[in-house]
C-alpha cells in the first residue's frame, strides 16, 4: 500500500460520500437483517443469518479500506499539476501511431479510474508508461495484448 492516495477534490468527495452512506445507511440495514435472522431461531443452521453476517464482513472491510484511503489522501489541486511532464492529475492527448487516432486520458489514482470517462489509473500499464514523459515523445507500452505505440501531443491540467 502506498503512503499517500492522490485524489482530485471530486474523487475525495465521492469517496467521503460513499463512506458516509456505508456507515449511515448500509451498516444499520445489515444490523437490522442480522437481528431479524437471529429472531428466526437457531442461528447455527440459519442461512439468512450466515448471509447477513457475511455481508456485514464485506461492508466492514470496505469501510476500513475507504477510511484508510481517506486518511492517506492528498488532494491534488489543478494548479499543483505541472504541465511539462505527465504526472497524476494531468490530461494527456496522445496519437495512437498504429491506428492513427487521437486519444485523451486523465491520469488518476486507481480509486478514481473510469475508462468510460477517459480516467486511467497511474498503476495501470498505460498510466505507468506515460508517467514522467514529455510532449513530443514517442513511447512503447507493453500491455497484455501486445505493445501500444503512442506519441504525446499535449499535456494539460
């Protein structure tokens, strides 16, 4: 686990809201389910009780993960992102040299990654391959399906 979790303000707020929902809504719901299942009698052979306890374990692990990430969070403000090299938070415009099309990605922490929105994790192969690169560079990035060849056209924030 890395020392810090670098998040955008939007990403931080999203995680904070999710944590609040899990603690304020889901935890009481599961607690109620456990109570109802316990009221049905012998818990040693009660599938409802077992399922509710398992759900509680998953929930508590998720709450712990979110609390840990938020406690290590460092919010990246747009003005802190350099635009001379690719860093977390940067918006990178690329040319796919094999397909001839242009791509645009925002490099984010894995918690914020959402490929459908063009947000890729700095821990994913493409994100790792872009980190520290400059405009004009041509790079080869190994991915499970082969090698991607990109040229960096623009870096912005």
